[in-house]
C-alpha cells in the first residue's frame, strides 16, 4: 500500500491546528510543528513501522529550515510517496483580529513588537514573505470567513480525492465578503438576473429547483455558463500537463446565495465526467 503524507503549512492563526484535527479524525497519524530537517527521517520511520497515512504541520517557528521543505517533498514524490501539501491562509485583517481576540503572541513577535496593530501587521507581512515559496507549491485554503465546521469539511473533501490527478474546485462566494484568497480564476456574475428580487425565490438558494428553473430560463445565464465552460475546456489540459493538482474556480455574485451557487452546481456537473470535481458554497450554512 502506498504511503500517504499530508504536509500542512500556512499563516499563524489561519487554522492549522484545526486542519490537523480533521486529518487525525480521518485516521492519519499527526505531528504538530515537526522541524523540517526531520521530515524525511520521520516519514521513513513511520513507513518502517507500517504506517500508511501520516500528516505533519510545519510553520514559521521553523523559519530557518523552511527552505528545505520543497526539495524534501520533491524527493519523497520521486520515491513513490503520495504527498499532498496544504497551505492555510487568511487576510491580514482577519489574522490581526484573531490574534487580538485570543491575545496570543505571534510566533515571530519580539517583546518590543508587542505594542500596537501596526507592529503586528508588519510581523504578519514578514511571515508571508518567509512562506511564499511553500504557498506557491501547495493547495491554498482561504480561512478568512470559514467557520470551523467548513474548514474541517474542506480538508476531509480534499482527502477523498484520489491524488495524482487534476481536481477542479468550484466555489461560490459573495463579493461583499471578499474574493477567496485561494482562487485561481474568478468570474463575476453580478450582472446576471438576480432571483433575490423575486419574492418567492428570495429565501431559497441556487440549489433549490425553483431558483434553478428561473435561472435556466434566462439567456444571459446560459451564455455565461457557456463562456466559462469553454474557457476551462480550452485550458484544463494545459494545466494538467503543467502538473497542477488543483484548480479553484470561484464564481461570485452579490450575496453568494443564488446565481453563483447555481453556476457552481452546473459547472461541477458538467465537468464531473472527465475531471475530479468538488463544489463549495462559502456563504451557505452547508458547504
């Protein structure tokens, strides 16, 4: 059986401990804050003891050794290990608020930097620079507006997808809550007819049949769906050949309830025959 290794990195305060808990619940042997220098040895040891699923979390506390991680992950893949690298991120404003609410000290903070918001913002931006290369090589999850249950669900969804093939992630969102950090492509559909202004449809979502029927009858909606589908169909093979594991396509409308949700559902169904697909709805109670 092939050894599976999940490496979780990301910004301090972005939810790495919560993500690690999701992996533990899914049967992975988990280690938090593993020094990067020990990654290869730890994986070899677990494999020797017949461990098949391992997850490790690394963060900026190991800043001096983080540049070693991309090369180590490449070497593990060359040895036949199935490696998934997840990077948790959030907006700077969100991270500042979380540190303020919990009164936690940022791992990079020094005593003289503990005074004021400005110093914390500078520290967070420094952390972004230190983690930039790891972020570039990982699947990014933006936790800025995610509830804990959503993050747990996102991580478990990713684990359910067979590694080694391109996975399309379609995500609906509301522009009023910000564009997801983890988007590879963003499509704005706010110009389409809005079911919100139909009293009978306002309380429903794009998953509900009356809303879907209403939007299906709108020529502009059909045209937008066709344009997005054609764009993706043209470029997905090239992305797969470039060894991309995940492509996140974010569809945004005003409230993230109707138009974007409907289009995500339609796109997910359209591409499911050829590619692994995941559908997410950031603003709905469910994911």
